[in-house]
C-alpha cells in the first residue's frame, strides 16, 4: 500500500493523570508519522497566552477540576478539522466524559476507524511520579527529577518548574475525578460498541 492510499490511524490514549499518556502518544505519533494532539497542551497554551479561554481554563485547572464538556468538544472539533490530521492522529486527554466520547464518535463519522487504549497505573505510583514531574519553562519538555533537586532542561537548558496542577492534593483530586467520570465513561462507551 503506498502512502497516498494508506488508511488514517486515529488513536485515543486514556489513562489517569501521570499514567504516561502523553509519553506514549508522542512515541506512537512519531513512529507512525502522524500528529499528536494533547488537550492539556492546548489548554496550557491558552493559559500562557492569557486568552479569555485561557483565563477561564486557568481557574479550573488550578482547582484540579476538568474544563466543561462543551468547551473541550469545541476545541477538539476545531482541531480535528485541520488538514494536518488527514493521515490520522493520536489524542490524549480526550474524551473524559460520556458526552465527550459521544461527540468524538460524531466528529469521526467518515474519518476512518478510531482505536482506544487505556494505560493503567496504581494511584500511589501516579502520585509519586507526578511529584517528580517538572516542565521546562522555555520549551515545554517534561522531565522527572529527584525529590528536592532543582534541574535544568536537558533539551534547552531552561528552568524546570512544577506545574500548578501537579501538587499532591490536586493530583489526588484529579485521580478521584478520573475514576468517577473518565474511566466510567470509557467503560460505558466501550460496552455499548
């Protein structure tokens, strides 16, 4: 099969915060030459740009809550209309609810198969992992550091900082929300199809 007749690869990666969704999505996208889309990155970009959406998202993210369905669906719908996803995509951080999963099914009509995988990791391991996670202020690279040790980014030398939504209390709240809303939504959607 030549490149022009290749069917698109469309993949959703699910998992609790810190499970490695982003890491696995990046590797899969790179290996298959398709785009990786992270709703978390889209929201953080809006926060950094201080857009109206970003200001609303910041309050929600800082509280450890999830952005409402309507807003996330609109963001994903718009992103999936761009020409750079014609060969397929890997998306992580979406869908998180039954409404989002249903909307993604509607968005995908006529766009090829959509595959879903879930990465599972014990909660205590996730809390430990996220406590060590840092993000480069300059290039956005994610790194793991030893407790209490400040480090510079291996890619650009920028300062590695703790994201505001990576504190233990917020991570535990995000895990609770994931178990209640996202995992339940994923299971109900899979059992219906």
